[in-house]
């Protein structure tokens, strides 16, 4: 009895693990991949799933959902990521990455693709 | 039927980007967009059909020879069948195909049409120099990796090479033809519908040969005239357009953030001249007069960068200048990794304005 009370107390003390930062959306990710190829993100970034180009001017985008800050500046949320890929200088003044020719919807799709990339 | 399905699907997907020029269904090589490519595709289908028929006959004969009744086997091994099926049939069929094929493709080797628009395309490792020629054969405009033509009009392409053998191939518009150092080959292309048609170098030319691309753009006659007029052949006087250190004239496409960009572009221009870019690249109307690399006079309005391989936007321009070697390994432009991010951006913004 005492044991089970203690166990319950322990369990109650544990927080739920944080929920996933994104909801997988394969259709959006597929559209995002097409947009990535259309605007040529690979010219500066190595992106898993994009065979060529794998540019080195910017950082690799491997495992984006596990990154702490976007470009070392913004909390890593899908909304921030979408805003960043669409118009980086607006959300991070001084960013080397320029505004890209993406619609708002496309930028959300690109974020969906990048979040789908797992480190493992 | 298939083409219809394809057209509907491409109309729904809102992408009208340049890479449609290479991809999609049917593949460009089976999707002729002009009379010269038409003949090549008809011939290809005829040869494919003959191949299927002959393969079918061989497979049936093989089956009969192994499993067939003895009487059929005897016939198959008889002298008569060898004479008919082994000599007469291929002799007649191949002769007919040869005569028909030569007749069909004779238009590809006919004398060049008089008074046709002429363009000189010169192969370099690993890009294409494009010169539009006037009636007297003088160069009226230079560009690179991109050719704009009017629909419904044959265009003579003079093919040359500055280094090794390349081959010019825009599958939608014609067959391929070699570009050979020291001689000029001529090829006629014609588009019967407007569109963007991808091209490639079709002869292995070393290193990044597979990344040596090209785009042909066919315009309706009226659009073609407008396009030509938009590209003034006479370079603006230096005093008018670009004096080092002053703000260059802005063109309409650079609308957003224009005020910022103008100041940055002036800096980009100075950097372009002082970082070595001008030694290899020409920009008409400026002191940049290098000829080792592609002419950048109109680079801001081009569809692609890096010789038909990257879409053209500020991001890809920065990436190309900053580290083109990671994108097209072995290409003759060094990675400008000694430039800061601000400097790369400034050069990209100035180049964007060269339309």
C-alpha cells in the first residue's frame, strides 16, 4: 500500500514529455520539397533528400526539428521557420540569407519538409 | 491522350519554372516542339516499332524451336526459311527503312534558309556563349546559356567550340550537333509553340560536363519583338548608367526594398570591379570586359545560373558566387569564400539589376 502510494506520487511528479513541435504532414512536406527544388535552396545548403546541389555557403539543414535556435536567433517553431525561409532579413536583421521567392503557403510547406528531417 | 493528361496536370500545379524545361512527361526527347524535332521523333518511334516487331518474331521462333511440334521445327530449320527470313526479309526491310529515314531527315541537312535569324553558340568548358548576329554577321547582342527565339521561324545556329568537343542539343527543337574546335557547324532549329526548352551538352567534355545546361525560350512573334526591344544592344554610356561609387540606375524589377538595394548595389558594383570578377566577366556599359567567363550584361533577367543548372534568384546568386565549387565541382570560377556575407549580397544585388 505504502509502496503504491509512493509510486503514484513519483509518477505524478513526472511531467508529460513535451509534445512534438510539429505535426507531420506528408502532403505539405512533398510540396515543400518541390518548392525547395524550384527555388534552389540547395545552392547554399546541404539538405537531406536533395541529392544535388549541396552548397556549402550556408549550413546543412540536417535534422532541423532538433535544432535549438533557427539561424542562432529565433525559437525553433514551424511558424518562425516558415517566416525565416520566406524573408530571413525581416525576422533576423543582418541575415546573409536573402528573401526567397516563396509564397506564404510554400514557405509553410518548406518548413514542413525541413521538420520532417530526423537526425537519426 | 497522354499529352492531354499531362497538360492538365501541369496546368494545375502552379509551377511554371524553368525546370519544367527538362522534366515532366512526355520527356523532351519524345515531345517535339518544331518541325526539325518532329522528324527525329517520328524516326525514333518507327525504329522502336521495328525493334519490337523483330524481337517478337525472334521470341516466337525461339519458342517454336524449343517447344513447337516437330513439323514446325523442321520448317524453321529449313533452307527456305533461312533465305526468306534471314536474307530477304532483313534486306528489304532495312533498305526501306534506310531510304525512308534519309528522306525523312533530309530537312536536317538541307542548305540553310536564306535571310534566317542567325545565332552563334560557342561551347566552353562548361557553359555556352551566345551571340545574336545581325544581317551582316556582326554581333548585335551577347548572352550566355540562354537563347530566345521567335516561334514559327527557322533559326540557324552556328556552332563552335573554344576548347574541346561539345555537342549542342535542345531535344524539343532538333537533333544534336557537335561543336568542334576550329570549325563551324550549322544547325537549324525551329519552335512551333512558345515555351521553355531545356538543352544540354551531349558530348562528354570533362569534369562537370553533366552540369553544362542551356535553355531555349520560344516567344510569340509580338512578345519576341518586345523582348528584343527590352534588351538594348547599345550599351548605355558609362556616365549615364554606372559611375563607380554612384548609385546605378534602377530597373523596374528590383522594386521591393529598392531604396536600400540601390545603395548596396553601388557598393556591389565597386566590389565586382575590385574583387576580380571583371577580369573574366563582361558587363556592357561598364569597365568589366573579361571574356573568359559568361557575359553578365543581362544576367539579372536570365532564367538560370551556373549554365542552366540553378534557378536565378538572389539566394542562388549568393550561393553561386560564394561557393560555386560545391555546386559545380571543377568549374573554372573559384569559390569567393574570401568575401563577407555583406559583400556577397552586395554583388548579387548589383548583378540582379543587370537586365
